[in-house]
C-alpha cells in the first residue's frame, strides 16, 4: 500500500443536524453546571476535548484546565450524543459522493482508508452508524480521544497504519480530506497532502488559502478527487 487516506467526519463525510452541539451543551450543564457561550462557539476544526476545555475557559470555570473534568464531560457527552442521534435519524445524512469515493478507494490495492477526526472515538462511531456507515470499514483512525491537539493526530494515524502498510507513511503518501482550515494544516508535521471540501462552513477559496493542495465544492466527482489524491 502506498497511500493512507484520512477523512474528517463532521462537515466532510456527514451532517448530524446539531446533535453534537446539543449533546456537548447538555453534558457540560450536567457535569459542570455551565455550558459557557455554546450557542455562538465555533466547533468546526476542533477536537471534542478542546471544545469542552475552551467552553469552560470562556465560562471562567475553575475546572477548565482539569483533564479529569474535561474527560468526565466527554464521557457524558457520548451518552447524550447517542440519544440526540436517535432523535435525528431521518435528518442525519451522508454528503454527496462520499460513499462512491469510499468504494473507489477500497477497491484499490494501494490505498488504506482511515479517519482523522476531532470526535472522541465512541462519538465518531455513533455518528457514522447514525448515517448508515460501518465504522469498521476504516482500518485505522486517530481521534480527539487520542489527543486534544488536532496537529498530533496525523502522526498517530500514520503509526497505526504502519503494521498494515509495512512502513510508516509520510509526506504525500498521507492524504487528509476535510472541510476546515484546521484539516488543511494539521498534517504539516508529517508532510501530508490536504484536500478540502466545501460541504462545511468554509468555501473552496478559504480552504485553498489555508493550504489545501486541491479543494472541491463536493466529493461527487470521484475521478477528480482521486486525481488529487494521486497527484
């Protein structure tokens, strides 16, 4: 295998109709007594632990720097997320072209399909399941539960790919596909190639300006996306 192809989840693979935001809000209220400025806070491009810590910091909560407190909120969040997703079964959806692109990558003998997401691992699985995607098809992954710093996740994913690929991939052999500037920049430490998709809150131009090798309105043109992966 030559290439490790890592997908972000929210805004890239699927949309959950606000399930994550609601679940984090309720988890913070239950565990910490405050959700801070959650209604105007930007979640995109951040890990779940980072979101929790930043909201607690914004609320001047004394536990904002406590890893134990942040992880307690994350555990409650996963419980509440499952309930939120159950209420949104008909509205959670996969973006155009994603399933076809997955199938094209899986059909290749030289590519390994994986995840790189700010979601904690259990939250990622719940969201994928709610959208009708089997999380087991992603043979490697790096999650917000591995590190609150998104920039540390590409190296984690690459190390987990090593036993399958026979080496630790680096440089353009690691491809990160996402919808935020953070996705475009997080792989610089391993020299990864970033490909943007404007199905989240950022435009093609904004993703290109953030350092994307290529960016698309959607992932529906499978051939063009594969060309960008291979270039």
